[in-house]
C-alpha cells in the first residue's frame, strides 16, 4: 500500500498541504517506497503525517464497517490520504 501511494504522488500532495515541501523531506517518504523500504520507518513516517494533520486539526478517521483506515482532510475538499490500512501481515 505504501508503494502505491508513493507511485500516485499522494505523499507530495499531503506534504505540500502541511507546508513540508523541502526536497529532502519528500525524498524521505519516496525512498521508503522501494522494495527494500523498512516497515518500521514507513510506519513512523505515516505517524508523522498523522501528527502533522492532527496539529492542523484536519486528521479524520475513516470507518467503513470495521475500523480499517484513516485519512486527512485537505482544506476545502474531501478526505484524502491512506484510504485503507494494509492487512496486518503486509508491509504498510
């Protein structure tokens, strides 16, 4: 799931919404999308995004029958971000 989000440039959009536009910051997120990306680092980066949006007051929980995801509310639009958490046995 993490790789798919990186391939769609969703991280760039979310980071821009937070004002985190430095190339080195974007690279930290994109670099973890490689097949050898570290699960724990990916999880920490997703937590960092969540904390950033929570600080802005725009983090939202997305529930669809069972608690299976979270997203971020962009200013003036619907929720975007990670629409589903990866299954527990896969890499985030």
